[in-house]
C-alpha cells in the first residue's frame, strides 16, 4: 500500500531535516539537504524537498498501517510547522 502528499512550503528542506532528525532518535532514518527516509515500525516514509514543496511518500503492508503512518507523519509535520497552515492531502498511489 502506498500514498503520497505534496505540500507547498518554502521551508521544505527544514521540515525534511526536522522530521528525519526527530524520528532518528527511535527508528532508523537518514537524510541530506534534498531527501530523506524513515523506517517506522509500520512502514517506510521517503521525503523529497524541492525548494517550494515537500513530497512525502509512504509505503506499508496494510491499509491500516498506511493510515497509521499518515497520521503519525502528518501530526509531527504539523507540530513542526505550527506557524504555517499546511495543506496536507494524502493520495493513494497505484500498487506495482
């Protein structure tokens, strides 16, 4: 199961680093200035910063795990970006 969200924000690199650093305290994660990944117990999150946008791509085994990942990642991002009103809309990706 996969889903993706494209979020318009001028702070994409900052949020990518914050998310990866935060999760890195408990689970495997790594990042550079443009991309990162986090291996959560329920699946994998891949992040891509493109100057004016942040793309979050999530992969999980079940729809329940995917929903849980969406919730966890979104809540953390919203906490870091509390000064912005981010539009986070998850869209399912076709399975391969």
